[in-house]
C-alpha cells in the first residue's frame, strides 16, 4: 500500500512542479507533450512482454525494484539537469520506468495480498490519493527552501523512502517455480496472444466501441492531469499580479517570496483531490448496482462540462473555474477509472477476461496523443484554443460509448 503512495508522489510532482517549471523556464509546451506521448507509447507497447516476464519468471519483486530505482534516479536527474534536452531525456526515462514498475507491481499483488486482493488494492488507491495531498502540502515550502528543481530531489527521496518496504519485504511466492524461457520467446508468445485478441475485436463490437471510447476519454484525462497546475497558474497570473485573485472569500496576494499563486494552485489541487476521493466512492457504488455503462457516460459528460468551464472561466472567475474544472472534473476523473473496469468485466466473455483486461491496460497507457496536441495548439494559438482542441477526443469517446450495447445486465 505504501508503494501506491510513493509512485503517486512522482505523478503529482509532474503535475504541480515539473510541468509549470518547464513552461516557465523554456516558454513552450510542445516538447514536453511530445516526450510524454512517446514515453507512454513505448511503455504501452512493452506491457504484454513485461506482463509475460512477470508471470513466467516469478521474479516480479526483483524487476519492480530495478524499474523503481531507475525511475527514482531519472526523477532525481530532473532536479539536477539544467539543459532542456537533458530534462526531457530524464522525463522520458522516468516515465517509461514508472509505467514498467506498475506492471510488476500489479503482478506482485496477488502473491502479496492473497484472498484480500480487492481490499488491499482499494486501500492502496486511497493511500495513493494521500500521495497527492503530501505533494500539494510540501511543494511550496520545499520550493521556498530548496528551489523548484531542488524540491524534485526531495520528492525523489520521498518516493524511495515509501517504496523501500515493498522492494525489500514483499515476496513473490511464485519465485522458484519459474519457466526458463528465453526473453525473445516470452516476447513472441506475448505478442502473438495480443495479435489474436486484436483479430477477434471486430466480432466483439461492444468491446471494440468501449475500448475506443475509453481510449479517447482517458486521453483527455491524461492531458488534463499533466497540464492542470500549469494551465491554472497561467490563467490566473494576471488577476494575481493585479491583486484581484480571490476564491470563496479568500484573497491571494503577491508576496515577497512569490508563493501566493502557488498557494492558490495548492488550494485548487486539494479541492480536486478530495472531490475525486469522494466521487470515486459514490460512483463505485453506482457502478456496482448495474453494468457501469451509465456512470461511465455520465463521467464523460462531466469532462465536457469541465472542458467548457476551463475555457470560459479560466482567468476570469475563480469560483466558477474551480467548480467546473476541479469539482465536476473530479467526477469525470474518478468515474472513468472506476466505472470503466466494471463495464469491461460485464462485456468480456468470462474465459477471456484476462486477455481483454490486458488490452484495456495497453489502451490506457497509449492514451497520450492529447498531450502533444495540447502542447502544439497552446504554443501556436493559446490556452483557450488548446482546451477546445480536446473536445474532439471527448465527443468521439462519448459517441463510441453510446454505440455500446449490453444485452444482459450484470446480475
């Protein structure tokens, strides 16, 4: 469970520290978006092979440790390197290693948790949200004390500290019963299984539409997560400098150490995080009472509202911006992850649940096209146009979800 907290610190640091720092330092977003997209594509394509390696070698903890240490080392490098190319290179390595570690972490869960897999997984997700809160509470004081890049070093150390118990003490009970297959044989078997699943998709139209729709919605989510703090800060820099930034009666004024705007971003981030925790529980209960399709569609429409709110109220009306982007957006954030798994479980044939969940995992990792689109459009045409550019992904995703037909509801 502590590992969930650890790796969430990395993800939150990208959102609230690195992305704003990168744009403020270099004045653009496109290279950051491209790097994010390419790293996630590589990680997504590697998932079938890595999963097969974890299952057939019985050494998930060892590979988890290697990939986690590599991620932390690259994460720390983001706090040391000054050149743009070096920063993007460190980000690329950290992202790939981070996603690789998640594959081995998930493979280790049944061995570690036994019959309590669902409980431990749920508690881990909850503790992961706490990782967001830790980052939000510490990034301003650490930045004041150590500088922006120095704070990344501090968060890399926290990542290591919270990940160590899992790397040192959680066993893989399958170790010693592994299959001695060459790496190329594992890769061949994994890719042939994936190819077989893809060939069957046209005959499984509901699953095909669901995977396409979910891909497009998650793409928008991943883009929003990466740029949320950067966009919020840029939108409200003008009102902040003019001494006119207030939120629900609280004023955020320029101060000598320059942390006033950061305090605003912290408050908005805390509202987003706590809302996501609450709505995740509520939508999870709703999804369990049916097929999960209605909650999933509802979550997609919430993202549409958040998109409109960000474009209309950004920099103009802080309360309306927070209520749409942070609160309604949190419903979309929590709902899509929560309800999506339930829908796939209902749609997939029981004997092929594992195969389709593997494909589901790949599509969620490959849902990163929007980060490049957003970066390019924002650099060329501005923030509001860049936010509008995500509408195509959302509308396309919703159309696909409305094409999904579930013949037999969940019992």
